[in-house]
C-alpha cells in the first residue's frame, strides 16, 4: 500500500514538472531524461524513514536509559557540579522544558565553545532561510520560465535559462548582491559579537582566576634560559612560577606499565570473586529445599575465606610475552602483585627526580604570571625574532590540552614536519579527487549511457531503483570518503572534493554525450549542466541533515564528524549554490535546523566539552564562510562569461572586487582582536593593541626589562594611524553586543586550589600520576576481604560501596558516588 502511494506521488510530481517543461521548452533539448526528482525522492524516503525510526526509538529509550539520554538531569558529578544544580526537567513535559531553556544555558553550565557552536548552527540556519526568502520569489520564476528545456528539479536552476534569456541574468546579479551583502553583514556582526563575548567571558573574575588564564607556554627556549633563575630575571616580579619541561619518555612507559598491571590485577581479582559467587549461588539454588550445609574446603589446612567455593582452575592466568599462546604461563594475581612491588617504588623515585629537574630538560617552559593581564602582555610582546628568542606558543591552555610528547620538538624539526605533512595532505587531496569524481559521476550516471556501452543496463533499471543509485548511493559514498580524511584538514577536502570535484564531475557526466558529439560547445554545455550538480547536494543535505541528526539523538555514532566539520563545510556549499540553484538553500535550512535541535538537546541533557578552544574555533569558522561567498561570485562570473553576458559579468566582477576590499579591511581591523585580549576591557587602547599584535615590539636584549613593563616599540605593520582608521569603522565598542554580552557571562566564584594542585599544575602527567586505586565488589564469602589483606601493602584497594545483587551482578551505590574509592575530583585549571 505504501509502495503504491509513494509511486503515485512520484508520478504526480513528475507529471507536473513535465508539463512545465513542455510549456517552456526552448531550443536546448536533451536525449537523456533528468533523474533529479527520482533521485530526490529515493533519498528522502529511506532517510526520512530511518530518521523517524531513530527518533521513535529515542523517545522510548529516553525514559528507560536515563544515564545515556539525559544524565544532566540527575547526575551531580558533571563539570558544572560546583556551579549550579543539574538541569531541571520533568518526565512528562520534556519537550516544553527543552523549548523554553535558552541557549545561554550552555554558556553558563558548559563552555564558551559549546554555546558558540549552537549559535553557529542557528546563524547558518538563518542565513539559509533568509536566502530562501530572497531567492525563491525572484529566481524560481526567472529560472522556471527561462526556456532552457530542462526537466524536473533542474527547471528551477540557472541552467534552464535559454540563449534568448540573457537579460534574466541581471536578476541573479542583483539578488546575489543582496544575499552576499547580507552574509557578509552577518559574518561581520557575529565576528564582533564573538570578540565582545570572548573578552567578557575570559576577563570575568572566575575565569581570570584560573591558573591557565595566567600561564603562557614558551617553546624554542635557549639552553641559557632553561633555568628558573634566568626566567625570574627575564620576567621580573610579574612571574609567579615556572615549570621546565623534562623528557618523560622512560617515565611515561613505566607509568603506563604500572597502570596496566594494576588494572590486570583488579580484573583478575574480580573474575576470581565472580566465579566463586556464581558457584555459591548455583549450589544454594540446587540445595534450597534440603538445607544441606555448604561443602568444606578440599584442603582443610590451606582453607581460606571462600575457598570452599573455589577450585585451583579458577585462579586467573595469562602468558608472558606479546605473542598469544607463547610464553611462560603465570598466575595473574601473584604476577601482577610482584610487578607492582617493583614498579611503584621505581616510578615514585623517578617522579621526584623529574620534579627536581634532574632529568633531561626540553626547550619548553610554562610560565605562570601573577595576573592575567601580565600573562597577556607577555604573550603579545615576546617574539622569537629577538633575544632570548623564545616563542610564545599558547596561552590559557589547560594541562590536559597539552600534547606533552610534542614539547621535545625543536624549531627545525617542527618546520620539517609541517612541510612533510603539508606535502602529504596536498597529494592526498589531489589523489582523493579520483574516487570523489567517480561518486560525482554516479549522481548523473544515466547521462553516460550513450558513451559508455557497458552501462546500457541502466536504461532497464526501474525509476525508483535508479533514483537510489543516483541520489542516495553517491551521498552515502561521499560521506564515507569524507569520514576517512584528516580532521584537521577537513575544510580543504570539503572545498576541493565535495564542492569542486563533485560539481564538475557531476556536471560533466550530465553533458558527456553532447560534449563528445560537439566538442566545440564543451564550455557552453558545461555551463548549462554544472547547475545540475546541485541535485546531488540536495540528496547530500537530506542524508546529512535528516539522517545524521536523528542518529545523533540516538547516540549511535558520527558525532565528532557532525559537530566539528559538517555545518561549516556544508554551509559553504549552500552559499555557493544559493544563486545558481536556490532550491539547495531550502534543504540546507531544514538540514541545519534539525542538526541544531539535535546538538542543542545533547548540549543540554547529555554532553560536555573535552576540548575548549576559548571560542577560537567560532572565529575561524566565521571567516571561512567567506570562502562560500567568493566561490559563488566566481562561479557566477564564469557562467556569465560562458554564456556571453557582458553586463552581468561587469557587475558581478565589480562586486567581487568590493567583497575582497571589504574582507581585507575587516580582517585587518578585527583579526588582532580575535587573538589577543586588551589590557583593560572597558578602556581599550586600539593603537597599542595593533602595535602589540605585530610581535615586533619587545627586545629583551635592548630593554632589559620584563615584557609586561616594556614600552611598545614602533610597529611596522600596524601604525596607530591605521588602527584609528579601521577602529572607527569596526570599533567593537560601538556595537550593541559590547554591553549586552556582559549580562550573559556567569558570575561564578573564583576557583579554589589546593597547594599541591598549584605546585604540580604544569608538570608532565607522568610526573604527577598517582598509584591507581583498585575497586572490587564485596562478597559474603569473605574472598574480597582476603584479597584486600593480601594486596593493600602493594597498592591501595577497597571493596566499599560495591557488592553482588541477588542475580549475581555487580552493583554499586550510585547515591554515594563521591565516596566510592576510585572517585577523583576534577581540577579545572
């Protein structure tokens, strides 16, 4: 029944589009029939069905698996436990609660990055929606009546304008001017909002009190300055403490081995207790009616608590060596205890040595300043160009965000690695074009039948199946290909592969037959058929927006790719095709909105941030949105040129030049403010800000004073005059967000640190790693007590707050989570 209904719907829509094509057909006709509608429906129907299924399962499981789908409503151990109560929410009206909670909840209870990511999703949804409002009423009629002879969804794109309709291109020009101006206005507005919010957040008293806010990592430190005394001379009274980096390679291996053996011992003891408990429960069940007393131990002299329920074969064993089934077989519990007796004292001895800097020193140092202001000034004014040639790499990075093994990398090695990585990724982008081009060609494979004989079977494929092949299949394949690329270069892969390669391969496939028969008209045919590649992106937005958003709610994977890369990269495709094929904007609006809702729910009820860029990712993403504006303008100029439309070419070229000038001015004015914090938020000296940003203003050899006390030298790149000129245009203090964002920033109490936490903050984790605490379940046979007695002189161990229930499963007291032996308080540096 459903198949008949869907088939009828498909035929009805195809009939409507065919009528439109018949009435508007021009001289450009095609031997192949467009498959855009079939591809669209064949993608929408299965993906929508999957999304509905996932959402239904989510609604059911949400009430049953509270730990998975709404831990923030009851767990008091999340990161925000000391800031507020868990998120309130009723069981019966969760959607109303979800709808009424403002996005600012994430800012107040999670992180700046989490809030700005939600804002980014909402922003690009608004951009796409406004684009629909601008383009649909004007460009749909202009394209639909263009007489280009296109069919189905292609009738609404740029390609449907015939040779006699060149004056219609002016509509694309002026709508493009309006829409691109709106996008640039949004980018500027949001960049300034980001600057103001970031400053208000980072300069707030609770944030300024964090140790990380006052700590700068310097690399390429000369040997002479790998000394706390020399650093004290350099930074003077502004420095509170410094941590010299030491080579912890050997120590790290010992710590990892110690922790591995500890977990092996814990697992073996739990396994032993479980076997005895299982045998006891089985015996009690079999003898429940007879009331027979439990059996005695086989060896009365060697009897121990619970031994009557144990056999010699129950002792866990393993073989030494890395190759399975080869090596000496040992008792796991006895062997692990023996190894821990050796390793724990060795690790403690080495840790003390590293804390005294008796190990090999690395060319890196963490310097904590007395105030956040002093740290920011040192970060801005220190430069590797002048003595002592120390490179201020980062500020406000917490210890868990540091890649400690990379601190040993020297400047020359770092440059070599960067060149090698860039070369490899560039080659990968080039060769990745081959499978991506194949995917793009598949989206219009029905056009290749005439030129590729072995594809003749495609003509016999039912329309519904062909729609799956040209719509859903390429979208899935491209998503898989993009999941395999390096995440740090995801943006470059998206622009080159997902947009450029896919667009041209899809467009070329749709015009292959005409190009072969009339090679002289290749450029004209490509211009006519490139907009058809937008049909692929409609399917891609359906798959990504509807399918992944539902999967995200269900927590079944793809979350990292979704939250980091999908919105930013695919926003570029929506902006690029906004004028060429406006229909893409409609599906982009829906897709981004669904993802926004899914991420919003998880941000409120489920997730927290493990990596905090202090909002830097948002600022970078905003600027990269300009790539979509540039691509769209260049594509329009190219299409106008191929179709010989001089007026639209000139107008769009002028606007492209204006876009470049505006973007350069905006970047020059705002980029330093996106990276550095002012000395004073209220009374910012913009000239000094630009001067400091030059990184050429402090020479320790000449000044002989701490960088925080040095006077800024004359900047070469940014003069006070330029700063004043750009400052008047883009002065962040003139915007409404300057005052409004301060009300959004939470007013938390400053953090409190234990003395040891402060002293050991920026040591390598291997130096401060504590001996693991083992936690085993308590049993009524007394085995856990015996294991604790035999183990506690080697390593801390406890069976408190954990036991076996009546079914033999291990349970623990969730109401006493802060008291369990393995509980560790998280320190927010």
